[in-house]
């Protein structure tokens, strides 16, 4: 019922978002990503995103899409993502901006 709740405890972080769906209304769905840190982002409708308050240093990002899964071989800044959608970047102090990356629409076609 709408007023009920469930409490779950997780002991480890997840590598990719998990799907949450409504069995009655199939268009109602969402995703949840369990991480042990607050550094994650979802892109807006234009594909832009930001990760606020990320400490300076080397960080590995993982690129994932609900239809395609891991985004492999994507040019992200000066690096290319691996088979698990991971790319490692050096983040400096203050604002950082990766160069614009265009993704092939074929990445998002149903397989």
C-alpha cells in the first residue's frame, strides 16, 4: 500500500544501478545505486552531469546507461572507457571540465 514501508540493510556497494519496477504500471520504473560514497551523478536530458565536492586526485568513473549497460570504448576527456565502462581521470582543485563527447546513437538501440 502507498503508506507502507520496508527497511533494507545492505552490506556492500553495487557495481551498477538496480532496477525498481511497478508490476501494475510498467511505465513506472526507476534505478537505485548503492555506493559507500556520495560521488555519483545522473546525466540530464542533454547528457550533462556534475559531481560536486569530489576531492582532487585520480578517480575512476564508470559510465552506464539503462538500455545499453556499460558504455564501452567511449572517449571521455582524454581517456577511453574500458569493457566495464570505467575511465580514470585526474581531477584538479576547483572546477574541472571534460571535453565534449558525442556518443554513437547505436549504443542505445535495443539489441
